[in-house]
C-alpha cells in the first residue's frame, strides 16, 4: 500500500495517497460508500503507466481524514464532498486536473466539475448518472427498491441499526450490489478499517438523510446547493462507466443523459459487472479512462 500523506484544507486534515510520475497530469480519485481509497488499487498501475499522477484521498469521515475543528458540522451532503475535492486540489497546488469518482465520489466529481469547469480537464464517473441527486427526482419502482437502505436510514430505527453495526450494514451492501462472490473477505476487511473513523457514522447518516430532504444541510453550502439544484450542464469531456448488474444504482440511472453534457461525452456499460467496476474489472476501467483522452500528450 502507498504511504499516506496529510494536507490541511480550510476544514479538514485530508489523508491521501499519491503515486505515479511526478511530472504527470494530476488525477484526483474520489471513492464512494461503503468504500475507501483501496477501491483504486488495481486501476492505478495502468494510470501511472499512461503517465498520470494520482491523488487518492479518504473522504470526510473515512480512514485517517479528520475535521480540524469539533465545531464544524459533520455534514455528508454532496456539495460538501465536492468542495472538499476542490479544496484538496488548491492545497496541493494543482493546476487543471482530471477528476475521477465512484459512487459518492462520482456525485462529488460531477458537482465539482459543474461549479468549477475551468479547473477540471476531464470528469470520469463510475456507477452514477448526473442529474440524479435532487430529492424530487422520479424513481422507477426498481430503483426505489434498490434504495431501501436510504429509506431505512431515514427512520430512527434504521439509524440505530446502522449505529449498532455499521460494518455489518456495509458488508450487506457489498453482498447485494454485485455478482455473487465478487470480493474476498480480506478485501472487505482492508477497507472496513476506514469505517472506524469517529465521524463515519454521523457523516453517512447525514448524507443519505440530506439527499432526500430529511435533514438540514450545513448553511455554509447553501450557495452551492442553489447552483447545482438544476443540474447545470457539464462542459468538460466526460466519461461514464456503469455495471450492467449494479444492485445499487441501476444502469438506467445513467442512461439518456446526453442533454446535460455540452462537451464530449461517452458512456460504457460493462456486462456482468456490479456496483464496483474498479474493483471487479480494473483493466477495462483503466483502458476506458486512458482512451477518453486524460493521458498527457
């Protein structure tokens, strides 16, 4: 495993892993839930071989990342995650960079790209479509069923179940979101260590409750919430990768969204792949990312 570095942003002491050629085009990789920076391990060698320099942070509430002040609201809202990514890029002194995200990280990547297109050269999203964050969005019955855990966490009974056994809850998600036997117990255990962060439970519950209007957001992000409420058109080249048997976000959630992208846009659906493409089929994922034009010229 790559050594963990730390850097301070206005709100966080962000733990991150960096690797690849120092002169390479920078790529920030944002993991999702329930996951951590280990989700990129099998993709990184190919990205580095293509000349890319990678920065893989642990999101707020995960792993060694910590809030700098006890007074900062433990918000899991998606705009906060997007701002964290932009703050990280600023702290690292990055110029224009590629942003690549999965699950929560994909939603944060879209938002960061929408609000700061001048800073991002390419946006790559795994397992999530843009324009699917609003509480009033229409959902198919199939997708409403997939999101059972969202609704369960909105109830105090569900929140208490999550507080009591968050790791078991997370394991159920891994078991439910991909083909049977897709991961090893050692792989899950390596990632589950990141769930011991003292803010993990609060961040997760707030994130899913806020997403559906069941919790107030941090007022500091109100201006960003207003800007992204209408899912502004994304202007930069964008690649979407979705597993055909994703048990969390059905592949239909990223289909037919060409109208919310004004730059070059491509979407790949991977047969037989579930919710964790970078873990399940890292080689096709890395190949698609490299071929979308992110490598230095």
